[in-house]
C-alpha cells in the first residue's frame, strides 16, 4: 500500500510542476460549456441557459475522461528512460504499481473537475450537501475507470505518438456516444444500444443524476459497470507490469538480429 | 577456462547460481545453456558482442525476463518464482538514465528508498549518507536534469544502492562517460566490492573488464570462456601479430595454406602464434602480398575474444576500444 502511495505522491509532484497543463486543460471544457453550450443551446428547444445546465455533467465527464487518460502518458515517458524499469526491479507488488498509477491519474482529473464544479451555480446547477456528496462519489468512480483506461493503454506502448491516435479512435467516439451532449433517451436505437458498452455513458449518467436528478441507466448498474471496468483494466495492467521486459515477440527481442 | 563444465555443488558463499539456463524468443535461441556461480564480494564481468545473449542473461537475473529452461537463484531465491525476494537483494544501474529528471537528486533517492519499503525518516537518512559518500552533496537539491554526465551516473549508482543490495548489477553503466569519470566510477565500485558487495556487470570497454575478478565471455548464447583476466590471457598462449596488407583476402588464404589461423578484424589480419617474434620475419619475407604494416603484442582480452569467436567484441553500435592499436602489453 505504501508503495502505491509513494507512486501517487510522485505523480502529484510532477502534476504540480506542470501547472500550465492544469490551467490549459480547463480551456476545452469551458469552450464546450460556454461556447458550444450557448451557441447550440440558443437553437435548441431547451434554450441557452437550460442547455448549458443540461450538458454541465457531460462537461465534467469530458474533463475527467481526458485528464485522467492523458495523465497516464507519464508511464510512456518513464518507459522511454529507464525510470519505469527502476520501479519494476524494486520489490513493489505489481498491483501497487498499476493501482498507484491509476490512483494518481484519477486524483489529477478530480482536481481539475473540482475546479469546474465550482462553476456549477453559474450555469444554474444548485448543489445541496446531498447532491454534492453524490456527485463526488460519481466523479471518483468515473475518474478511476477513465484512469484505468489510460494506464491499460499506456502500459502497452513505448511511444507517446500513440496518444493522439487513442484520443481520436477511442476517447472521442466513447465521449460522443455517451449522451454527454444530448439526452440518450431521445437518441436513435443503435446509439442507445452502443451506450450500454460505453463506460463514459455510465459516468455521465451518474453525474447527471447526482446534479440534475435525471438519468438513463439504473444507478446500481451504472456503479457496477464503472467498478467492473476499473477492476478489469487494473488486472490487465498488472499483467503487463508483471511481464517486465518480456514481450510476446511483437517488439522483437534484440538478440534475433545477430544470431544465425 | 572450462565452459559449461559438469555441474558441481555451489560453494557456500555463492550468491548467484545459474544452472543450464536457456532463453528462447519464438524461434530464436538467445541463451543455449548457461552455467555460472558467482561468489559474495566478487566482481564479475559479462562480455560479448551485441546479440550474444548478454542482455537476456542480465534481464533474467534482474527479474525483468523469464527463463525458458534451467534454474537461476540469487541469494538462494529463484529469480523467476521468488522475484520479490530477489528484488530486495539487488540494485541495478541501467544503460539509460532511470531517474526522474525534474525531481531533485535527493527526492529521487528518497523515492526509490520508499519503493523498497523504507520509512520516510530512514529513506531521508540513507539518501543523505549516500549523497555524502558519492560526493553528490553539492548537487543534492538541484533537479536531476541540472547535473553533469559524471554526476548523473553517480546518482544512478546511489539510486541502485539506496536499499543496500547484496548484488549490484551494472549494464553498460559507464557508456558515454569520459575516461576520468569512468575511472572514478570503477574505483568507487571496486571499493564497494572490497566491502563485500557482489558486482555483476556488462561492458563494451575492455579496460573496464580488467577490473573484474572473473570474466565470462559469451557468444551465441553460450559461455565460451570463463576466468580471471590473467587466466584468460594466459590460456590464449603466445602473442598476437597484426598484419595490414594490400590484399588481406589473398594473404589470409596464403597463411591458411601454411597452417596459420588468421582472423580478420577491422581491415587487419590477426594471427596468434606461440612465438610471434620468431615467425614474424618469415611472414614478412614470404607473404606473396605486400605488407603495409606489422604489429606485435601480448594478447588483450579483445584478442582472446577474437580468437575464440573469429569476430570482434565491438558490434556495429559498440564504441571503439581505446588502446587497441598501440601494441602495449597489458
């Protein structure tokens, strides 16, 4: 446990050194909220103010999704130098390495989402002690699941070039299918079906239920889905870290070049 | 010099015991049966060209890869089945930097100490002691990226030692350092070996291998020679003649016809003979190809390796071996 905590503290130190990233990463959600929200809202039946209010939980999910998955990029940088190897040869349980990384990414995302949550009253979302507690719970579950996605991906790659690809091919589709920007209940059937396989949809749904009292999924199912995603990806990352330098031959061992 | 000798019981002070270890990557056999016993306090060098299996053996002992067959133990713990126990006994300096550049040197050491389960106070104490011991106090509170190349290697050494390992692994640990920084680095390691630390290292620099108590030469996944630097050179027998001619291929053919075994190394012919001084005039006189340059010297480790494998240690990416052509006796 203490080793996992050590790794979390390390990542938080690096996060703090990257304060510019912290501030700049808030630009995207603010654009969604005040530009897309105002522009699209003005033409929607809900009206500008109501639409902004409606997508606020979705914008929280956006911040959580991109912040926590991109926090995992440090794993790739650590692999490029020998730092990850130095951790791997230390007697740290492999689950603690994976859990530490997932925890660190989730924590960073939660800090950023908390900064956004302060804006809730501005867009007409009023928080009671009960809804605050519920939304924090939903944020923690979502951040953990998203961070686990980031770590499971980052643990498998040695170049940061893969991240824009993941962002476009995986994160954005998951985000757009999640119902973050529109009510899933009114979406075409195929999108409703797809949402059931999208962890982001469960996260958005829990956040929206906590903040606005509306939802598409049953709460226990949404909670279970996020916990399951976190657990499965944690397990899968542990397996990658346990493998060490042994690869399944894809990255070709160096020895093969010179042996007859 | 008895490679792959019949297994004998490991001595009581054996720290690393390797028995019949093989490693396969798909179709490729990187290690083809390695047997080794390394004792406490020994400085042991693993030499070989790129692709000989050095990295595979190193990574297996360092718990970063699994072995295909055979058995290897470190401090009595199986390197694949009892990895956590093995890890508690080892410290490793990798070729590449393994410190977080943005953290201070001290923070880096404390972080690693915490990864080994030490408490905050103990971690701070250990980091302080090592910084002093390795002459790093002045750099201690700077971000690691603001230190010199020589300092960085010493920081790596401190990182590897922070948990007080019984075995120190060094993988090409001095790559890129200047001669003086290399000398300081090895003096420090030698001193620690004197205090009982077991050191297992790989290197491309021949003069570094000379500091080892024993050297294993590895080629194509097998240990082809094992012994102290002196034993290896003595077992080689005689001296070395290096010839440079207008047509090395023709010269090699001519030499072969007269029972000399000539190896080609970096546009030179390398010839081993029990009495090089006696045979040299004859060669120069009788070779049908004009001779441009002749050298004669006592065998170096490089020569031993070349003779045993018919090819040099320096692979395509290996640095040139300093002092190789000066003909000086070691």
